[in-house]
C-alpha cells in the first residue's frame, strides 16, 4: 500500500473508458461471454477509482496539448476528473486558480515500456519477477500478477518525471513473454487498484538476441534467429487452430474445448482484444515479424527499442505499427549497434508513429529530458521539430499505441485530467514537475510536503520500543 499524508482516502467512482480495439472483458460481447458460453476474458478486472479532486483552473502558462498544439498565455480548466476547457482567458468562479507564472503545462507523461513493480526497488533477487525464463513461450503469464504496488519507483516516476500512466511488461527472455498491463500511476493496495480502466491488455513478444541467448545454451530451440521465427510460427499456427475450436463451440455449442491459458492470450491477439508489444532492434527482423503477423492475421502495435526503426519508417507507417525508442542508448549488444540519435526525428518526418520509452527505473524519471535530447539531435540534422511536436512522443503517440487515446494522452475537453505543471521549460535539465494531477486529483505539489507519496516499504520497520 502507498500512503500520501493529507490525502483524502474516500474514492470517487470512475466512468472512464478506453478506446478501440475492444477490451477483453466479461461483459456481453459478440463472442462467447455474451452468449453465456466460452470463458471469462477479464478475470482480474480493474478496481481503480480516482482520488477526489476539486475544480481547478491553471492560468498564465504555455500549453503543449500533447497532440502537437501550443497555446501561449493559456489556461486549463478541469473538474470532476475531466478536462473541461483549454484556451485563453478562461474563468470559473468555483475553481481553485493556480497562476502558472509563465511556466509550462502538459498532459501527464505516458511510458509505454516499464518494469516498475515487476523489477522494483530494491533490486534484489527476491523481488525479481519480470521474466518467466522457463520456456521460450510463456504467453500464459500476466505481468500484473508480479506487480508490487509498494515499489518506490512509482512515486519517483510521478514526482520526478510527471508520469501518470505506464505499461508494465514482462521481460524479454522469451519469444512470447506474457501479458502486459496498463496502470494509472496512483497509490493503491493492489495492482487491480492501479489498472487503467478499459485499457487493452498487451502481449509482450521478443525477437533477436535475448530469446536465442537464453535458450540456445540448453540445446533446444530457439538457438538462432531462424529458430526464433520457426517457434513463433508454430505457436501462432497452434493459436489459430485453438481459436477455430472455440469459435465453433461459441457459435454452435456442444462440448467445450479444453482450456489452454497460454492459447487464451494468443486467441485474444487474433481477435483484436490484445495488442502486440514486440521487443525488436533490427530493421530486417521487424520487417520479418510484420510479414509473420500478416500470415497469421494479427498486427504488431509497437516495436520496442527499435534502434533501426529509421531504416524502415515507410514500412512501419504502411503497417500502422509504432516504434518506441530511446534517445541515445546503443552499443550494449550487437543488435543495438546501428543506432542513431536522429531515430525519432526521422520517424516523425516520415509520418510514422513514434515515441520515447524508458525500460529503466531511473530513465522513467526524466523522459522529458530524453525527448529533449532526441529533439535536439533532429534539429542538428536539419529537421525543424517544435516543442509541441516533440511532446507527442510522450503523450498522444504512446496513448494510441496502448489503445487509450480516447481517454488520455492530450489536453482535450472530456479526457482524463492527467495534467503536469512544470517549474520551467520541460525540455531543460533544470526543470521538474511543480504539480501533478491524476484524474483531476492533485497527487503531488513540490511546495507541499504533505502531497508527496511514500510507500509502506519506505516507511520502514517499527523501532525498538514502538508498538509491535
């Protein structure tokens, strides 16, 4: 459990919904659950409820709206957890007014690739729960079943980095690593209490060096890149047949097929309920994976790390596949060797969907600075990327790649009031969040020690003489 001194603990109801593709759930649908057949597609539903907020008007700020828009001397009004209006000269008699003094307001930062909670701090073996490195295919595991809500990294990401939403992924030891989960960066006793309502699940896949390195030494497939693809294809072929059996049962009835929890996840991908988030570095491998996706009837939503994405920006755009990249990590293994700092800028110029990501408990605290580096690299190369364009890499683009862009990812009326007031230009190394709101609730104020999250773990153990 994570506590915040002074925070009201009564919770308001949340009516937020995600966006297409359709979220797997136990609610009635066109498939089995809606007919009283099949199986529960969402046995661990979100119990998230926003913290209570108050009507708030932030004025006198430069607004980067997250979708490429900019307003100088602007205002943002939100109440009941939602953005009400964004513009100039706004007024609201019932609102708390905050003078931003010429600073910046942005949507909350969204990190599409995090392992907080699954690889929490302290980084000890007892808490290392991100990789089920027991077989090349472990699609049956779910990252949320390893998430430790007491990880101090969640509060660091909020207070130092303005991160309000993040996707927790399994590690990349396996070709099929399991399901990811999207979380709101709030304090809760359980992972379900953090789950973004209505967000699609993801399937973590990996190609390249990691799976062949992990399993090749055991004298079984895969030990080569061709082995990676062969095991992938055999697994997808099995999933297609599994889906056919369940489709037939749900349409015509009879004896239900035997459940396979691993295949349930892959069937969800084939039905468009679960989004593929694919760890992949090299351009040639990304192209192969996109061809494999066409063979079996699914789509890769995003390639993660994608150091060579700039080589195939046209293919990514044509396949409606995003790239989540670092600003300048490279050279730590052979497949990361051919990286360039202009990667994000080239993807933007070519009209591909691109974004920054962390994959790191420290990096998630300064993703704004990582975007600043990538932007400057693009400018030096002759790509005139504006601040408002670059902020898409932290906001609407990751929201689209997570299937939650109808609910968050930009400062637009009706969306979740996930808002950050920065104490300067957010592209500066000297700038930090001044205030952070999640669903309109002020969860961090740099000037108020009572609005700083502290986990149970950080509170420590009772000392000698304390009540036990």
